[in-house]
C-alpha cells in the first residue's frame, strides 16, 4: 500500500541518517569552517577536535560551533581523544587549518582511516624539515639555516650574501616573515621571534634563515586521493615592499589551468606532495618561479586559508578545493569525475587587500560608494569599526580589509583595481593620529578639574585624509535586527559594511542554546531585551531612530512586525502577523483567499484529534502550531502514533522555547516538496 511504501522510505532515510557516521575536523577554523556544512548536507554528523586550549582569538572567531554535535579539546593525551571518538562511528578525520595537521595525522592513523600517516607529519609543518625533505628527494629547495644563535645566523647570511629571509619554523600567512638586508635587520627580526609566540600561539625556539627567491609567486591548491594529485586552482599573488615589510599582499587572482608556466608548476608541485607523503586531502603550496625554475616556499597539508576556497568556487562554478576535499573523505566520486581534467574559469576573480599607509583610531566607517559602484564589485570584508585602531599594513594580519571583484571581462577587473587603489590613497581612511606619550599619560587622569582639557589644547588632533568631527563616532543610521540567530546572523555584517549601525533586539530572555550558538554579539552596538511590553521596547528604539526593523529568524517575526509598524518604517504590518507564524492560521488564511490549503484540525483534546483522523483517514501529520524546521513533525499511520505524538507535544516547549498549548493535525500531502525562497519590496 501507499502507506506502507511511504513508511519504508521514511524508515530507510531515518536509518541512513542514523548510521552514516561521523566526520572529525581537527581545528575547523579559517576556510576549514566550510567543510562541516558539506559533510552535514551529505548526512554525516560532525565532531570538532580542538588541538589546544589556547587557540588565538583571531582564529577562534571563525569557528562555527553550531555545525558540530561533539567538541573535544586535545590536552596532550592522544588516547583520551581516541576514547571519546571511538563510540562515534568515525568515518574520516581531516585537518581544518594549519594548526590541526599533525593531530589530524595522528588521529586518522590510530583509527585506521584514510591518512597521510605520521612519519612525515613534522616535515609537513616544520619549514626547515620541509625543505630538507625536498632536497633529499632531489628537488629544487631553498638554501637555509635553522638556528637559535644570532651570531651563527649572521655568519650564514655573510656566507650566502644579503638579502636573506628570516621567518618562524612554523606559523601561517606572512606572520614573522622578514626580508633582511643588513646585520641590524637580522638582529631586529631575531629579537622579535626567538622566545616569542607566533600568530598561531606556538612558541618560536629558533628562526629559519633562507635565501631570498626572486620571481613571481604562485599558489597551487591541490586535492589528493590514494596518491593521485589534482590541481584545484592556480593563483598568482601580487606582493610588494610596503611600510618597511617586504611581503605585503596586494592582490590575488586565479590563472587559467593551461599554460607553459602552469604545467611546470603542476609537475613540480606533484613531486613536492610525493616527497611530503601527502596522499590524501588538500594541499596549499606557495611556489616562486625563479630563473632556475619553480622552487617551493612552503606547503600546507590543508586548504587555502581565509576566503580562498569560496572565491575559487565562485570563479569555477561551484566545484573547487573545499568541495573536492570533502568528497575525498566521503567516497571520492566527485574527485574521480574531475581528476586530471583542467578547471574552467567561468568568472574572473580578484581579491584585493587593503593597504594602510597610516595608523591611528578609525572615526568613520571603512567604506566608499565609489568602490561599491564598480562594475566588478562583489563584496567588502572588514571587521574594523569606528573606534578601532588602524595599523600600517605589514602582513596579512594587519590588513584592514578585503574587496572581492568578479567579472567576465578581465580588463574590467584591471580598471576597477586601479580605482580601488586611487580611492584608498586619497579618501578611504579617516583616523585620528596615534596618541603621543604625553596624551597617553593625560588619558589616565581625571577630567574633573579641567586641567587635562587645558593641556590637551597643546596636542592638536590630526585627521587624515578627510576631516570629521569626533562626535560622528556613532553611525548616522541604525537598523534593528530582531533575534539575529541562525541564518539571520549574516544580516548585520552586510549592514555594517554599508556604514549602518546595528541594534539587536532579543524577543526572549531564554533563546535555546542551539540558536544562540550562531549569535555574533560583536556586530551590535546596542542590545535591547524585549520583556513582553512592545511599547517599552519601542521607547528604547526611538532613542536610536532605526530606519528599518528586520526579523533575523522565525522567533523574531511577530515582534519585528510590531516594532516596524510602531516605528512607522517599512513593515508587513500586524494584521497578518499571527497567520505568518501560526501554522493553523496560515492555512485558514489561504483557504479564505480561495487557495488550495491543507485539511487540518487544531486541538488540545486527544479524543477530538483521533476522531478527526478516523474521519479523514491515515496517514496524517501531527506537528506544533509554531516552531521551525521539522521540530515535532511526525507522520502518524495509526491511532497509537497519534496518541504518542500528542503527548510529546501538548504542554511541552518546542525547540524555539515556545509552549505548545495544542497540536496541529493535517492531511498527509504526497508529492515532491520544493522550497521557494523569495524577497519582496
């Protein structure tokens, strides 16, 4: 029968979801945060293993805890982590970022899963051992010295001649990488590294001194499976000497797969991967094309960091390093389909790194209509807000922001890139110059006697490049987001990038933890707690005079309607609010409009519910009147099923924290379900 057939389908889907297993992502930070959503979409559960208790805050900010059913912190005891993982039916372990490479190797090997093994783990992270491994394999490698002795390092530089590069043995990006042209440069770099912690929180007990490679730098992003290597993307970097630093990123773009240089880079990189025993998963190799041919700077056994994989997916039509990496750990069908085939650029991409030549306190949003109106403009990424400190750009970690450009015509990208640099040089940064020592001393004193005001008159405020009053630290326009949770957390960054201020309005004091995991408090200058009195909340909002009120998630729909209506801003009004959330009222609204609607009953009486089911026949669907997703939604084929579902719902709280005072019983609709996402104005 149809009923039993549907039951079998549902049982199969349920059992598959229960048995498909767990994927472990070690340190799912930076671009590695993009792996878990793909695994979840494939039906896997995800577990995060964090390799240290002291992950730097700037790295942790990219963590998405809502994607992980389990989070385990490694505290030096591998067996303890393995004991926690073994009951989870782990199917694969992969590194989410540079920090997680060695621990990922150890866990995957111990669990007898797809692994690169532990024999070459250290050369995959230690840059000195990495180059020595290449040298022993007969590949072009950098001349180098690893040392914790300053005099030995200077003597080595004299032997091979300046300039030389000094860098940490580990770390990522351009952290601590310095071009040294004199003994004094080496002394300065040495003092800044040895005995200090790198940007990843790792201790530098020595430095790595290397020859300076002249030539254009390329990045070759790869994905490997069973020792077979595939080129996911080839990038060309533009780096320049800026603010006393030699390796400042200016831009990066994707090259076509085919070409003489690309072929040479691919052949060399495949040999590098073999030498480092990278047989499975992603690789991120920085290679300089010297007059002697390609030479490795370093390889990471992880994905391209930051926004690289997302940009590549945009440029290549959706299949890039992140998607192929996830596929390798879940069967490899997509990898086998693409293996050996050149990628095709469908959209030319250029990522532009902002370069600050000044420093001080930002007193206006980092924004420009001229840039946003460019033909190729896609997105603007910057975490800086008015009141934040702007530093001179010397590496990736002091970069004030990024612009993404995309266009089918590469000439448009080139022209827009020039415009960005012109705007940046003349009008982008509005800062108060850094405080002098005298002003810093004054700032710690009390202003009550007026002495400081008198003394500060001697210290004029310097504003560059355009003048603006300090009174304009606050945005001129505000937008209120009601319950900025779930996907709604993505709204505020967009508003902020447009120079708008954001207000968070929470509709309840007790949102579920699973919802709060997505909340980004750093995006909101003001937070208002709704206590049930709409007028009181309106009074608080009127002080800020928001120009719009939007709902961030299902919980916030009714309150957003009421607040928008009360403020007289763009609103769906309050007349239909109940029908927009209450599923029973929603269907009756459709029925009164003459539209096809579901047959249904709303009731808190079990006998009435069972009688309705007998009248219309099984199967039926029993669900809460409110809530979201499939929370509490049950397909019932017998009176016993209805009774069980009824008792599980009535007078219980749904996952949004709302009380179910009744159930909604509806006819079972047969057919394919579609979701239509809309935007109206």
